[in-house]
C-alpha cells in the first residue's frame, strides 16, 4: 500500500509542478466558463437571455369546472329544501356555457391561439382580459370572447398541441421539444375549488388537491429553454390562481352573507328574488376584483416539474443559471484531457525508463498501475473541485454577493465529483489501453473527448437526450445542475458514472496490461 | 566462488507487425560469480539490453530462465528483485524532481522508508559528491551529474548484484572515468557483483573479470580476457584507415602472400553513419600478423605502389576487439 501511495503522490507532485499543465487544467476552463456566463448570463442582471422559438408540447387534459357544481348550494345546504323554498328555485341551474376551463385558456395562450371560453363573457362570469396584472392584451375589443396573448409568446414559444401526456413526454425525451406542459384533468377545479360548508354552516372554499397541478416536463439537454417555459407557465397559472382566489372569496362572502341573513331572519325568503340574486352571482365582474388578485401571493404549488429541477434555477440570477451547466461541462471536458494524458504519461515513463526502474524494483506491476490511477483520480478530483470552487468565487464576484452556485449540499457535491473523476480516469485508462502507441493516444484522446463534449452539450448546443446520455458529461452536468437546484434526484447519475468508470477501468486495465509488455 | 546469476537457454522472440518473428536472444547461457564484474560486450543491437532485461525481470523470456541468488526470476520475481539493483542506459530519473526526491521515491519502491531511507539517500549523495546539489531539480544537472545520480539510484537497496546497461553512454571523459572508478569501487570495497553491458571494448577490458561477447543474440565467446585473446593467438593487428577509394581484392591477396607473418587481411569499406547523414566511417583494412611492426614497412610499400591513400596506421596488441573481429569478421563498431 505504501508503494501505491508513493506512486500516487509522485503523480500528484509532478503534475502540480507543471505550470503549463496547470494553465490547461484550470485557467482555460475558468476563462471559458466565465466568458460563456458573461455572454449569455448578462452578468448579474436579472433579465432572461434572448431565446426564441422554444419548442414546447402542450397537452390539455383539463375537464373544466361547472359553476353550478362549484356553488352546489342545494347539496351543501340541504336544510334549505325543508323550507318553503325549493333549492332548485333558490339557485336555478346556470345557463349553458357557465363552465370554466382554465386549461383551454392556458393551452391557447401557450399555443398563441385566441382565447375562447364559454364562461368568460362580460355579462356572465368574468373575463380574463379584465384582470389587472394579466398577461393578456388589454387592448382587445370589449365584449368579445377573444383575447390574444401578448405578442412575445408567439415569438418566444414554438408550441404544438398533443393528445396524451405520455406522447408529449416521449417527444421531450427524443429531443423534439425543450419541454412539455401537461395540464391535468383537475386543473380548473384545482384553481377554482368547490364550496363546502363547515360545522357551523359557514361556507368555505375547499383546499386544492395536488392532482390538479400542471406538469412541466423538461429536457435535461435544454435546461435554459425548459426553465423559460416553466417560467412562462408559472406566470400564466398565477393569473388563474388570482382569479380563482378572488372569485372564490367573493362567492364565499356573498353566500355566507345570504345564508346568515336567512338564518337571522333578516330576509324574507318569499320576498327575495333568488333568481336575480343567483344571476348577480353569475355576473361577478372580475375587473372589480383585479387589484385584489394582484395582492394575492401566486400559488406556485399549481405547477409541478418533472425530470429536471427548475425552481431554483428560476430564482437564481442568469449568470448562475448559465455558469452551472457551462462551468460544469467545461470542468469535466478539461478533466477528460487530464484523465487521458495523465494515464498516457505511463508511456512517457517507459520512454524515460523510469517505469522500467520501478518494474525492476520488488514492486508488482499491478501496484504501479493502481498507484498511477489513484494519483490520476485524485488529480482529476482536485481539478474538478478546484474549478467548482473558482467558479463559485467568480459567480459571487459577478453577481455581487456570495452565491453558492452549486448548491449547499457539500457531501453530495463531493460524491458527484468523485463519481465523475472515477469515470474520467476510467475513460483515460480505456483510451490509453485501446491505443497502440502514445501517438495514437494523442490522436484518439482528443477525438473521443471532443465527441463526448459535443454529445454532452459542452460546446453550448444540446443534442437530443438519447444521444447526450452516451456522454459522461451529460450525467455529470445534469447531477451538478440538480445539486445547484437543491434537488437530490441524481442516484441514476451516480450509478451511471460509477458503473461506467469501473467498467472502463477494468476494460482499459485489461487492454493496458497487454500494452505494458516491455 | 558462489554463483550469483545463472541463465539457462534464455531466449526472447518478438513478433513483427508483418506477422514474422525476430529472435533477439537465442538461448543464452551465463554463469556470473559473486563479487566479479562480468561484462557483456557486443555491438549495438547484439542483444545485450534484451538479455539484461530478461535477467532483471523487465522482460519475460520466451524460453529459459534466470536465477538470481538461487531465486528464479520467473517463478520468484520479488525475491530475485530484492537482490538486484538496476542502472539503465537512459537517465531514468524524473527531471522535475530534485536529486533527493528522485532517490527517495525509488527508495520507497524498494520498501525503504523513514529514517533508514533518509540515511541511505544521504550516504549515496555523499558517495557521488552531490550532497550540495541534493535539492536541485534533475533537469538543472549536467549530463555527468545525472549519470551519477542515475547510478546510485540503483544502489538504494544495497543490493549484492547490480546491472549496469551501458552507463557511460553520452558523457564526457571525466564523468566516464568517475563512473568506471565507481564500478570498480563497488566490487572492491562492497563485494558487489556487477553485470556490465557495453559496446566499448576499452571499458570491458578495464573493468571486467570476465567477459561474454554477444553478437546477433548469441554468446560467441566467454572467459577472462587472457582466455579470450588466446583464441586469436599472438597476432598483432594492424589497422589502416583508408580514404574513399576502391581497392582491388588482388591487393589483399598480394599482401597476405608476400609479407612474412601476415595471416589474414580484412577490409571494411567506407559506409554512411545513417541514411540521412552526410558523415561516413572511413574504410578500414585490418591485417593480422605474427610480428606486426616487422611486417608494417612492406605492407605500406604494397599499398603505396597500388596508389592507396593511407590516412592513419595503428598497431594493436591482441585484445577483445581482435577477438570479436576474429570471431565475426566485423569490427565492434559495426
């Protein structure tokens, strides 16, 4: 073991004494990452990068909500039926078109189509366009049922309607879309929950169930585009939530007052024209509730994301959003060279006869190989770790405040870095073992590294996930992105990286043993 | 005297890229005794390094075996390796490490550590007079200084046997002298066994207790210098360096027939050092004669009458070069 450590330590010492190597290992990826971050992240500015025509699949499964069912006064308050007034007469069924479908409207906005909803006329129900803080065009003609979305979405999104959630997810997996927005069947009832009466016969809006959340299924290969889609959906849904909350509050207050009046005997039911009252309820004008809606905190719970963590990215400044994938991919890309050329140095040692000198000593050859690999593993590990730390420092300087761009889970960062280092070193052994000479390593090494970088999206453009998954850069960057977003769903990434690393190492060691016949 | 190294039918065959094979060493049998300097003398490419590589466990023999202090290098490699040190032809040191760091690293490869390692490194640095440069990087050393560190790196484990593969290649005469003196010192003061390979006849003659002459992967002669020179008799060797000109075979025959005491005449024509080199080795005519100095005037007369331009003449007593020439028909330089 002491001999293995001696070889490993010698590797470390020799590597970190080489100034040119240090420049290649650290300075180059740092400079590149910073330039990319500054170029696409606009420094510390909070504006979004300039993206256009982001492909998005839209699946609308929303079944809508019936206002009649939402109010549901006869069922909720059966005692009314015992009185002189027929519940049906108290609140007669709403006319046709009283159903609300927020899913239709969300889909229409995303698809840049006219918003057409039967329940949103100015004289019946409410009109989304009249809400303040709306994403919708304020200049539309009054009294029409059509609301055009603000022009930016048409340019920003290239949306396509799809029929099923599975179909949409598969299309994202294929790289066809940056994200899929899946509106669930219960979305409208989630936004506009039904009434229920509590024990004191006080009407309350029921809590929303989780099954009504909109899913944004994002592509790992296009994290920025996917995060923009997520952001847009959050914005629109927040508007719906405001409408739902405002409408619910008004209905709740009105019905409660009505019931209270009946109970207190303030109203002579026979004298009340309930049909008119119910019509008044139906005619609630959201325009009057707009300011109230803007004061309500948006309900972020109405959006869920799948596969990719995006919430934290939304919160982080653009520089951080860019520096995480760009920095991680650059770090791994340059570590690949360290991995290959670190192992290749064994050929250099053979040329210099230092390898032969070690072999002639009473040290098993396997120890020498393990020591060499251990040294290289530690070098790659330190390289990635130092780059992550340096990028954190740069990001903090650019943003103007201390920012842990890789997240706060230090243990997880170390584990991911270790898995990546093992994979990179294993690949190095494999490439060197595969080549018949140092010259071939010089040829194959960069070719393989650049191919992996292209597949893994290290050069600023992303290939479909199916292709990207062949690159260890993809798995590494994805894990680091998840860590940056305070998510821990990277077990598969670790499995792939560790597995790939061990497999490549064993394969490379077997090949290498044949090459090492002196 | 106890046998330190013994090889039995040591053979190494390499495969060529075209599928054919080349036999680098063809069944070498050696017996090296404890405390002697044993030289393996032969021209470049004769198989010296391959032989020493097999004996040191660097290269696996295709056939045969070698024992070091009774331990088989193939069956008990670790036990055999503990008994040996190795000084390769190349400067097998890390240029970016200091002399001390290099010695310490290779010392650890022999299982040394702690104070014992430090003490041994100190001793060796003193031994080669480089203690004052111990913390300087190797790449700042002169060629001779590197050679000295290269040599003592093979002595770290205080081995009873050391292999030295042409340790004086490419160094100045002063450093070479120092190395040769060191080798003798190792034998005389530390009773070490030295297996020394060289293509320089002078080194082999000066150092060796016994010599094995190797050519084309085969041992063609082995013994003490006296035993070997006796193989070529008491003949002197007259070497004539000749300019670039064609010489008729009949001239050689005439010299051999008309000059008393001359037994043989060999001729090595002018040749290029390499394909892309403009330099060339001048033609050499070698005459073997019982009384060289007596025969010399008549030979010179014959050459002069034939119009041969003579650049230099050397008269040599019987030596290992003569033995090699006699056995192979070629000079060691070839």
